[in-house]
C-alpha cells in the first residue's frame, strides 16, 4: 500500500481420502494365562478429510527505528467424514471358527470452524526491545456418529451407540516479551502470557453439558552468557499449555472388535508443563544440554478393562504428573565440502506419579534416542538427503513401549528456467509407525501392537514464474495450534 504498509493474503487447501483396510487380531487369556478365545476384526475405513485455511495480514512500520504494528485475521474449517464397516469373527483355542459374532457400520462426521485474530506491536527502546500483543480465538465443533448393526444383513440403527456432540472453545490472550543486553557477554530475554479460556461441551444423547473456565499465566525466561568466541552458556525456563485434540473430547465409541472400543472424554482437561534447560554451545557446532520437564494434570490414553464382560475400553484421562530428565548432545559437521551432517543423541529418564485413583502399574524407565541427517551435494544443482532416527525400548507411565526406527531418502534437482524436481521416499523400512504397548490395569495384562504403515513415495515438480522483484513471504497462521488439534 505504501513504503511502510503492506497487505498479504494466504489460502491453503488440503484434502485426503484414504481408504484403509484394517485387520485386528485379539487373544484373550484367563487368569492362568491359558488362551480362552481369539477375535479377528476385518474393517474397511473410508476417510474424507478437507481443510480450508485463509489468512489476512497487515504490517505497518511506524518509524525508521523498528517500531512496527502487525495484524492477522485467520479462518479455517476442517471437515472429516468416516465410514467404518467391520465384522468380528470368533475362534476357539484350536483356531476353529465359531462364526461371525458382530457386524456393524459406523458412520461418523466432524466439522470444526475457527476464527482467530492477533495484534502485535514491536517497540524497540534505547536499552530493551519490547513486544506485546493480543489474541482472540473462537472454535466451534460439531461431531456425530450413527451406529448400524448389520449382523442380520440389513442395517439397523442402534440409538444407544449413536451420538451427537457440540463443543465451543473461546480463548483470549494478552502477552509481552522483551530482550536486552545486560553487558557485552550477558543477554536476557523474558516474556509473560495470560490466557483466559472458556469451554462448553454438549452431548445430546447423554443430555449433558460440561463447562470449564480457567485463567493462567505463562512466564518465559532466557539467559545467554558468551564467555568467549568458542563458548556460550544458556539457561531457559518456560511454562506451556497442551490442550487435547478436539476428537478426543467427543464421547462417541469407535469399535475395534466385540470386546474393545475407543471412546472420547468430554471432561478431558489441558495439561501444563514447566521446562528448565541449561546448555553449552562450543564453536557453534557442539551443543550439550540438560533439561527437566514437569507435566501436571497430564492426560493420555488409558486402557481400562471391564473384567465381568472382558471388555477393553480405550479412553483418555487426566491421571498423572510426570518428570522427564533429558541429557542431549547435538552437533553439525561438514567432513567434506560436498557432505553436511546434523546429529542428535539423547538420554531420557521418565518418572510418573498417578494423580487419579486407578488400579494400574506405573512403569518408570530410561529411553535412548538418536537422529542423524545427511546432505550430499552430487552436483551444483543436485542434492541427496538421507535422514534416520531411532528410539529404544523403554518404560513410560503406564506403558512399556517397543523400539522404533525411521529411514527416509530424498533427491532434489534444480533445472534451468526455475523448475525444481523433488523425490522423497519416507519410512523406507516401514518401521517408523510401529506401536508396541504393554500395560497392566485392574490386574489385567494387556499387549497392543499396531503398524499403520507410513511408508510412502512422493514426487513433486515446481515452477516459479512471474516478477522476481515482487517480495512474497509466507506468514505463520495465528491459529496453527487449533489446526494441529483438528487432525
């Protein structure tokens, strides 16, 4: 609009329509660990997800000293339609079929709308740079499920397992931050955020309304001490909030088989974390750090059991306080001019305390994690990327978790005339999404193993055209957190 004021608009569209064939096998044992029966669930899951996001922003420079005002207005809508058609077959201890015990069609839908606006002001002063702002976010979700029993061959609506759920969430926030150099070697950054949240959840079939109002302060602090050109010491503290995904608040049942189903929890509350970290950076290449993360009102998946009916209920609960201690070493190197590598090694200790009266075994443990990323310049215009990470077997909270490994390969080549070709082979060995959980709840040992394959190959061709003198910048959406919670 002028030399000092610019306007920007962004629009993003994303759609996914995977058709997933899932087979779930369940073995049920008695108290003497003898097999009682087996269940095999075969399901076809049709998913149709659509997301539309729009951002409008204005940036105005107030003077030549760095004073600046920016305003963002964001809107997104996310719709998800799922059809789950499944049958469950029972088998005796010898593997002989006892026939189909259940057959059903689960039709679910969800629509989420969010409007968010944000105003930020940068105010550099003589000795300190200040920033402050305000944000308002308004979210509405509508979810429903229709459950049809198809065992007779014709779909029959089961009203007891069909539901409708509405959820509203309004968040108002005010915040400020600043940074200053206390002397030639010491730098200080600080901030404080205040959030006021109001939520309402309405379940039509349960004729139930759940309201929740809370206000919280979230401080941050960062100190950096540059001893010399090769050594830099840092300390940081931050308090954060983690809100549950919208789907986890919906109290509908998602059946895995006759004896197992997943259900949302409309009473689920956010968790809060305090993170302390000290680190040392050597020659801008080697970073050694130690951190402590304390999570209160922690929520997560809880594998409950109904012993009398041999039912397994997968739900979400606020049930723990957790301490995570982490020792980390990360480093970046370029051994040869055409080879660059970034590496990360971590040792973590997980300690959990139950804050809810549940009969479950707590598993504290040690975890080893490593990641290594490599970029090879095959020519001036061609690069090869190889990334891998590994997580060891470890105990954490109520679960013992199996090891995981992920390997991805990528190739990028830039042609003349602004054409770029990219190829990515993700999770080459099909081991990155392997989930292996073991837990004991109500004195019942439960083992759960899932491999929802994340292996995929992607190829893209891009072409940049138009006036190169025009400056186009991507703007971060102010409702990124709400969009993340929608998936």
